[in-house]
C-alpha cells in the first residue's frame, strides 16, 4: 500500500501481485480508480469533478448512506460520501490484497450529523483479486435504539460508447440496450453482465435488494456543473442498492457485497 493524493485529498493505493491496483480517497472512502492487470481503467471519473472535499466526487464509487437520493428528509445521498473516513487496516493474504476504511457518527461533520443523529459504525473493505475487485460494506447500529437506513455503492463504469453498451441479467429487461437518459430501479439478481465495448464485466452482489441503472443523457450532463457536456457518452452507473430505508435494530449488523470481475 502507498499513500497518494487525489487532487488535494489524501488517498491510498493498493496493488495486487498481478499489477492491478486501486486508489481510494479517504474523503468518502471513495474508490476513484481501479485498473486491472492489463492497465485498463475500469471506472469513469469526470474531468470536472471537485477533488478538494468541497463537494461529492463525481465518478468512481460514491458510498451512499443512510439515504438514497431524496427518499427521505435528510442529506441527499447521505453523509458517508461527504465525510472523511479512517484507514482501519490493510494486508495481502489468502483473500487478496485489501484495505479497509471505517466511519462512525463522530467522524461526520457536525453540520451533516444534525440531520441523522444516530450512533453507527461503517466499514468498507476493498479487496483486489485476480481480475476482480470486491467491495464489502458493513453497517452496525452501535446505539441503543433502532434506525432506518438505505445505502448503495454508486458505481460509474467506464464504457467506450454508452449507446452501444449492453447489460444482461435484469429480471424484466434483458438484454438492456442503452439509448437516451435513464434512471431505472430493478429488483437485484445475484449477477449481471455488462458489455462495455472493451470487454465484459461481471457484476455480482449479495445482500442488496436493487440495482439502479443511471445515465443523465446529453441534456442532463449539460445541466451538471461537475460533468463535461459530452461525458455522458463514456459511462453508465449500475449500483447495488437498498433504495428504501429499512430498519436495523440496536446492536444489529448488515453486510452488502459487490464484486466486479473483468474478462
């Protein structure tokens, strides 16, 4: 593991024996890059994205918790992506090369914590495996009362041409050929397959309830200050999620796993 920066943000890089590597910013425990052993970047990052902690990062894998979008009265997409996480551990072992990050309510900026005053402990472990990366997201209710939460790993996949990208494995619409903007929610199967134009990615999940598929299209991209007008053509977001808040009892835990494999 090596210390890096992403813009002005502290970050760490983990490298696998085969040369694959991943870079994670402490701000948001945000995966900002994943390159497989062939040197190909598999994630999209907007050239216009802030990289100084002034706003959420646009691209990579934002961590959504405890609210999805505006489905609640709190901070849009929650507080986790706007907080500085701590590096909790790293190693290379039989599971792969990994780094784990942690966040509790005490790490959340006070202006954000006011909208969701619950005790919690999050960990997010990124593990590099042969031609794959695993993200293991763990939520613990460390307080003495239940709370409701939603979450997602909002993954921006790099594609050669959004309109030529194909997704297979959706329960109601497979194969899915992309065209104009979209923002769809599907019941989550265990696995999807994404043809990016530069190979195929297998997207596996465990513990989540939905996959959200999103691209803003040309008009939507033009309206976003942190995205260049033409960048919508070079990515698609496919995120394992729990879009509606569900209860977690005091002392209880929940784990969701997202594994992306390249071929």
